C-alpha cells in the first residue's frame, strides 16, 4: 500500500523536494537563532561591542526574513503539492468507482460514498505534504538541539537523549489506545 501511495509523489517530486529542502533550511535557522542571541546577550552587550552587536542584529534580521520566505514557500507550495496529489487520487478513485457494479451502489448510499472520499482524501493529502516535512523538521531539530546541548553540557545532553526513547514509547502507547478508542463499532 505504501508503494502505491508513494507513486503519487513522483509527478510532483521537484516541488516536493524543494518543499523539504526549505523545511530543512528552516530547521537549521531555528537552531542558529538562539546561538546568535546567546552570543549577543553573554558577550557583545556586556562588553559594549556595539559594532558587532549591530552586525549580529542584522544577521538575526536576515535569518528572520529568510524564515519568512521559507515559511511562505512551505505553506503555499507545500499545499500545492498536496492539492495536486489529491487531484490525482480523486481521479484514480473516480476511475475505480466507474468500474464497480451497479449492485455496489444499490447497497451503499452515494452521498456517504462521496462524503467519505472527500474527507478521507483531504486527510490523506494533508498528511502527504505535512507528514514528511514535519518528520524532517522534528528530527533535525531534536538532533541539532542534542548536538548543541552536548557542546554546552554533555551530562545534561545524555540525560535528555535517554529520555527521548521513553517519550517515544509513551507516545506510541497513547497512539495505539487512542486508535482503539476511536474505532466505531459497526452494526
């Protein structure tokens, strides 16, 4: 099923890759921002290095403007990828519906079928373009934060790194129990 799903990315791979690249750069910007601010507060302001402070402030402004452009690209073109994938999926679902026997439509309400297709495809395409981008951003942020933390205080970084698998276990357990709770009994 995943192989069938991945094929919907292929016609839009260039735009999807650009979207992921923007998300990656945005993640790195989020990691650099606090380091620059820390340098400004701990070194430049106490030592009254106004020229360097203005240079670092300009760098922060540049990073902020870059983040703004990247967020625009991700929001606009990421959704464009999702909408195009949704159109491809709708076409394939419609082709499949055309091949079903009339008895299927005698046993299932057309409105229910259309509502289900519309809502499910909307959810799938939201996941299709936000899922990989969010996963990439989260992984880069967690790994990058751990690297920075290791440079600052390695003992604390080890404690934080050891809690990550614990949190993942709790999240997976909660996800399974929420999945069981949300299943609607048929009949």
